[in-house]
């Protein structure tokens, strides 16, 4: 089983997260691409690019799309991909979420999406000052 991953974010957030996760893990076990959405960019062109990336990434088992802020342009582009077939979209990408996804490359699409959610949530902590 091989799930593709597409990261759609504002500016260079996605490439920076992917580069960092790759350095931490020393490898990238999944087919993964990033799409950087820029202010003033052609949204229709970016939509077309995203659809093309999904077609390339989907090897038959689906694509997990990770995006940054729900309701934003990257998120809206990601949501439009869901009609292409086996696509799950998770908004709110952070480094713990991406690392969790990359640590479970053999999971099916639905389970990998759940791992993304748990990784994102579990990676958010209030760091209290020692007393």
C-alpha cells in the first residue's frame, strides 16, 4: 500500500516543514509534493497544479492532502480536490503532524489521516515554566 501526500500551504511553509521532517527522519518514505500558494497568485492555475499533483501522487491507494489554515486559500484548493476520488484533507499542518504521517507509510488512507490528526493534536502543548 502506498499513499501519496500533497502539502498545500501559504508561501514556503510546506517546503520548510518537509525539509525539516526529512532531516529529522533521514528519509521520506512516501511520495510527497508541496504546493506553495502565494498572495496575488493565479488561484485557478494553482488549482490545476494541485489536481495534476494528485494524479501523479495517487498510485491507486489515494492521497492525503495536508494544508495549513482551514478556510484559507490553500485549504479551499485542498477541499476542491476531494471530488477527484480517494482524497482525505487534513487542515492545520504542523511539524509533529507531518513527522507522524511519515512514520506510518504503510497505513491505509483513512488510518493515515487519523494519525495526522493525532500527531497534530498531540504535538501542541502548553510549556509551563518550571517552578
